């Protein structure tokens, strides 16, 4: 367990930082301006920049493994201008990136 290797004060700072990072507060300011929408059937056509869609990890993997790679490439273009939330699979009980700032 990675947490067991860290001192208690390091774990506390990682899990409960004293000061919120600047980028986090900037991102939280724009969240109120985004509107949730269904996953589009055709990517990168919608002109409204404030629409955001959500999908499961399984759905995103299917799109990326599309045999012709058309959908995967279109999703990448779509995410260059819009936000797509991908939720982790329910079977994932551990995270590969639980403490991303450890060791920095």
C-alpha cells in the first residue's frame, strides 16, 4: 500500500490540501457554465461550445477501438474544443493515480 509508505503529514497534505490550487478554482468557475447533454451520434458537429457529455469507461474504449478509427479520431477532435467526462468502470476499485502529487 503506497499510503503506508508515506508519513502521516504527507498523506494529510495530499488528501486535504490547505490551499486550493489555482487551476482547480478556475475550473470550478466554468463548471456552472457547462450544460450536460447526451453523447452525440456524430462527433464535432454541434456548434454550442458549452455542451458537455458524459460516458462510461467502457463506452469510450469501444469508441477508441472502432474498427475504422473514424469514431476515435472524431472523439479526439471533439475533445479539443469541448469537455467529455469519462467515468471509471465500476469494477475499478483501486486507482493508478490515487496520489498524483506524491514524489513531485
